[in-house]
């Protein structure tokens, strides 16, 4: 693990405990998402129907957006993460045991509810713990999660190749959730691991948060990042199957290229964001993603597809954590409330993007459907630049957001 002298922020037991949420969620995302086309074949459903798992995940995320800030204020951050881990374990168990779509979709709602409570609680906790250096800590936390998740597509590929199917790989999520719960349970309350009634420095009551113009911009970039990541991880396997003729196991394993790129860049962008304007890094990340998409879209062999996914991952990996760090910086005194808004927006993006791309894939083929990805990336790049300009021009009441964006 990098030292504080190279990244500029300390890693105490609390920070490591928060990182556990990223590990659990990273494994689930990158083992299950590439399995969606395999699940569709197994259950005999269409791509659009399989894309409903993204919609179910969105429902869980939306519920978490309303539940998390209230739960953290009334019960505390540690209980929130412990309950989240329990929900993840229950939901993942139901998902891997599901014999039909009617079973797998409710399981995904429960799983996503727990996952989003865990991530929301952890991200807000990290922002409170590390303040102005949150961009580095959040990026590193996401990097650790995606690094663990990197094994997910490979595990799916191996399990499929030896005849076990995708389910055993996804079942590992249950074990990781239990381990994360044990680690968090040993952290005393206080500071960023808030006790009841003191989250955000306020008593247990409804918290209103005003979204500034920079905040809206960074909310849009976050939505773009989430939409691109989930659409790609859900359907890149189908694209590789359609364009390269690779077998299901190999096609699923190619998604590891995306996760490898995401993991690698996060350990670079984290420290770099303390020296270069995070908003500039964010805009560049969207441009890099377009380059990776171009390689993937034109690939006719699994090897070239992996290269394209890796390059795309170099862009994708920086987009979400930087967007979240910049967004939370626009409301430093209402971190959990702003994180709830981010969770709600992410849930909507997760619900729309995989389903829309799946439906479009049914209509015109996966190859043509993937043309929407660079369009979303271009929008993200433009809005990131606009958000940086708006932050620099922000009035005194929004000065902290401007400092975070122009640091």
C-alpha cells in the first residue's frame, strides 16, 4: 500500500475499514455485470429483460438515497455499514440461487440497497475524515475496490470454462461482505465514524442541501460516468461475442481489461489530484474513454478488444471518484445529504443505461448500440470543463467548491 508521503493523506484503521465497502461492491459489480449475457442465455430471456437487473439495482440505489442519511443521523455510520453488509449477504445469496427472473430481480434490489448504503456511508465518511485531500482518498478507495474486482471477470471466465457457470464467482460477495462487517465492527465510533445524532454536525433531523451550479455540473459528470461504466460492463461481453466469435468464458473474461485499466489509473490519479486540478483530470478522463471505445468498437479479435477495454478503463476509472470528490466539496457541511443526492442520481443512471443499451441492442445489434457510449463521454467532458469554470467564478458562499476544483 502506498505511503502517506507519496499520496499526502494518512491511512488509519478507520480509512481501511471504509475501504472494505469498496472491496465488496467492486467484486459484486465486476463479477455479476459481465455475467448478465450468460444469465440471459441461462434463463432464456432477452437482452432487455436481462438489463432489468440494472433497473433493479437502480431501485435499490434510489431507496438507499432516502434511507442512508436518515439512518446515519439516527443510528450512526458504523451501524449503517453493518446493516448494509447484512443486506448484501442476503441479496447476493438470493441472486446466485435464483431459478428465474422473478427471483433474481428482487434479490438484486436487496443487494443494491445494501451496496449503496455501504458505499454512500463510506464515501461520506472518507470525505469527512480527509477533507481537502478527499479526492486522493476516494480515488484510492475506488481503486482498491476495482483491483479486487479485477479478479471477478477472470473468476467468472474460469468457472464457466470448467462447467460451474457464473454463480460460484458471484457468491464470493457473501464472504467479502461478512469480512467487511467484522472489520467495521472493531472501529470505535467518533470523528468520521459518526455516532448517532451527530452526522454532518447536526442533530437527527431532515437536512436540506442547496446544489450550486458547479454541483449540478459535477452531478452530471457523475451520472455520465456511472452510465458508461454500467452499460459497458453489462454489455461488453455481448459485443465481444458478436464481433470476435469468442466463446462465452473468454468473452466474459475480457471485461477484466476494463477493470484493470480502471484500477491502474486510480492509483495514479489519486496522488495526482493533489497536484493537478481534479476537474482537468476529469475532462481528460472522458476523452481517454472515447479513445478506448474506438479500439473496442473496431475490434475483431478478443486481444484487441481487451486492449480497447483497458484503455477505456483508464478513462472510466478516474471519472466516478473525481466527480464524487468534486461534488461533495460543493457542500462540505452537508456531506451525507449531498452523497444521498449523488446516490439517487447514480441509481437512476444505473436503471436507465444498461436497460436502454440492452433494448437498443435487441433492435439494432450490440455493435451499433455501443455508439451511444462516446456521445455520453463527450457530454461528460464538456460539462466537466463548464463545472470547473463555474466553480472558479463561484461567490464567496461557494468558495470551498472553487478551491477543490482549482487546486
